[in-house]
């Protein structure tokens, strides 16, 4: 069972333009500003990420990442319920694990597990 929404990641083509737009929308500057990812931590909400490689990874729209304690069990449960694997479990740095699936309508669902 998810513990809450942690991050929403948007695939973007114009990283600089979208970064300016989200800085204005969220009222904060990015805490991470790299060529491969721009991340914002707005007050009172989940992290918002911009992924300039998202479209190449098969993302067709924003993907919400739900915080879970056991990503393997959560992923297996979603696949067993009819989800389609989009990205298998991977370590994105420091032991933080992510995975993503598509539901039966093609909506994207992400999972994230904090480092142990």
C-alpha cells in the first residue's frame, strides 16, 4: 500500500522553458538543476521533476511516483492486477529505487522506495 505521493515527473522537450514556467507556477527555484533532471520541492506538495529524456523512455505524460516500503511486492501486485511493465526496478542513486507501469487504460504509475 502506498504511503503517499512523493514525486510527479513531467517529460519535457524544452527544459529551459519548462523550468522557467514551473519556477513561476510553484514560486520556488529548482533544488536540482542538471541537464538530465530538474527538480522542485514546493511547500506543501510533492516534488515536481522535469525529465528531458522522458519521451525517449516512453513517457506520454506526467507520471506520479507513489512512496512504498517494499517496491518489489508493490510492483508484483500491480503486474498481477493487470498492469504492464514500463520500467523495471532501478537504483537512481544512493539506494533510491524506482519502477513504473501502465495501468489497463495506459495511465502511468510510478513507485519509489527510499534508501534502506
